[in-house]
């Protein structure tokens, strides 16, 4: 049963050193506030899982939280490189970063398999390319009916999934809409889950019967964190701060500039008032 | 009307899309080309972004693959697993429009590393959707700026299969889709030789010489028996592209407006 908590308490009780953690969000609804709290609590040795490790994982990697990254696209969308990610891979700073690298199709299928309680995902992919030669978690099997060679990857089963959503109701059910990415799958695949929300409402009101709703009983903790997805966006609340994504390129380019930014904007700042 | 090499590239790439195409759109250069097509000769084209937006009609070019603009102007938005499983793997998409950091003469793409995988000189973003887009879409169009460091004889890493390292592997694997059928640059247009699958220069843009194409290509480039000259951008095409870029720059700075 998802219980309402303060962000600092929720992170302290759900995210431990050495955990595998998926902070998901496909451009939209990226849980920045929760990620920043993980940085503030100085978690170490995390396996960070995410299809698109953009600025948030760049910050968490640069801040020394990560031991390993499971991912499929690590860039600053429309801008260029993630400099902290590159520094970790190319120069092992601030620590070596083990990579388990996939394609988007593989990650999306692996979350789905995790949510469905399957040991692995099976899909058509990875033919004739080099990723299987550097990732032993990419294997092939023959379809038992047609003989077709299909790709397989292990299901993703994170210790913790962390997502941001638009609304929770008083019972702790959560509604998200817009580009919904893989968040539902990540939550259902994970052992524990934390959802930060823009607002808590008495009732979700008129909605499509097919709205994406995560019932409170599949969630571990719900946290009110208005603006918790900034500088990404929350459809219906605020737009993506594209200028910050552009500015991040210069901020993260060198280590000193990055550390000054983290000190001022994350470490030196308490969690957003709820 | 004067125009830049970059404008010629985007417009030449846009022209390749048909009104009845269903197109999986990569971010950056492909996104600009696809939206110019939609706003000119192909108003019926269906644009799909991997974030889940189906039949989207953005007023400005998105900076990321998942800007709110894409969802707000889409017919519907599905989850990412549904996008990759039902729509892409399900074989419902006619064209995949891709870019990359490196391309070779058989249309294989590298967006993973420069140098070795374990000790890369440059760590690039990685595969994203490209690997399965190139395998599952009916045909693949590539648009890239023409530079010898990008147009290489041998890729450092095969992120995305074109026709294979010797041009034959795709066929040998029994992949039923056509693979790369077009490569548009700011200098010229390549099309594959029907026998060998090697990209041959089929057309050069106005004012570009064959020597320039050779100098900008890292492999010993070959030309089709008859090389056409690309039709220069029409006034209407340029107007649409420039208005789109101006709207985009007003919305979120010049970075997304290329």
C-alpha cells in the first residue's frame, strides 16, 4: 500500500547503497527531485537503470552515486553529449562505470518482461550488429514453432523504481498521462516503488476509462513534490525547460563547473518544500 | 533565391517521403526533413516518434524526441513498449529516417563509440531505437552532414545494420525489409547499387563538384553511370523550412532549429 511520505524519508527507507534503481521517464516526467535527494543522501554503488539516461543520470554519475549503468541511449537530447557520463566511461572519473548497453527495443521489452513476471524478454532484434559481442546479456534463441532466430535479454527487475506523475488521490492511487514511456512497466517490474506527484487531489475527476493509473497497492511510497520533474516537464503543469538542457552542455563540460553546480543547486539545497 | 548547403540537404531529404508513408522519425536532421515533407508535398504523411507519438503534427521542431509538442499534436500517444512492439516490430512502418555519427559505404551506422568499445576515444550516445528501426521499417533513409571523419571505410562499431560490412550480410540474415535505400548529405544523394548494395553517388547538389564529394568521403567513392543534378530548392520549399526554423528558434533557441 503506497503511503504518503516526505521525500527525504522515502529515499532513506527505499534506496540503499548498492541497489539497482530505475528512475524512469522518457523525456517527460523525469523524477529530478527524487534523483537530487539520492545525490544529497550520498548513495553509493548504485546500478542505475534507464532507457535514456539524460541530465539526471549525468548528475548522479558525476556525483559518484553509480557503479553500473544499464541503458540504451545516453545523450543530451537535441544538444549533444552527456559530459559526466563520457568522463566516467572515457576517464573513469569520478569512478569507473560498468556499462550494460542495450537498444531501446530491448530495454522496453525487458521492463515488460519484468512487469509480467517473466525471466526474460523475447523479441526480433540485434541482428548483424556489434552490441551482442560486448554484452553477454544479449542472446539468441530459436522460435520453437517457426525456427526463427529471436533476440532475448533478461527481464529487468530493479530493486526500486522511481517515477514522477501528475496526480495522486487521497488514497495514494497515481495518475499519469502524456508521454507515459515505460513508467508503468518499471513500477510493476520493481520490488519497491516511489512516485513523486505534482499534486494530491480528492478525486481524479473526469477521465478516460483507459487512463494510466497505478493503484496504491502496487506502490510503496507516494511523495508530493510539485515541480519535481523540472527541468523536464509535466504535461498540463509546466513545459520542458529546453534552455536549461542547452545550458547543461557548458555546465557539465568540466569537472569543476559541474561540482560547483551540484554544490549550489543540489547539495546546498534542502528538498523542495512539500 | 539563394540557399545554404544545409537547406539543400534538408529539402532533398524531405522530398524522398511520400504522402502515404508512415515514417519513424529520428531526432535532429531527420525530424526537420520529415516535417518539411509534411508541410509541403506530403500533407498526409504519418510521422511517428519513438516516445510514443503517432501521427504527430508539431508546429515547431522538437528539441528532444519526447517534447510535449509531439504529444499535444498527435492523433494518439502510446507507451514506449507498445511503440516498439506493436507498431515498429509489428511491421506497420514504411520508412525509418535516421542519422548517425559514422556511416560506411553499405549504409551501416555507428552511434556508439569512436575507438574501441572498452576504451573509447569518444563515447557516443548509443543505439537508442536505431537498431530495430533499421531492421523493422520497410526502408531506411539516412541524412548526415558530409565529412570524411563521418563517412568512413570501416565503422568502429556497428550499432545499426545497413546492408552489412560487405554489403551482403543483411540479405544473408534473411531480414525481409529493404534496409538503407537513400543517403542524403549536404553535398549529394547516394543510392545503393542494386547488385552490391554499395552506396553510389546518384545526384550532386547544384554547384557541388564530384571532386568535392570525393574529398569529403573517407572511402573511395563511386559514382552512378549517370549522375543527376539535384533540383535546387523551390521558393515554396525554402519558405516552409525557414518559417519552421524561425518558429522553432522562437520556441526554444537556435539549437533545435537546424
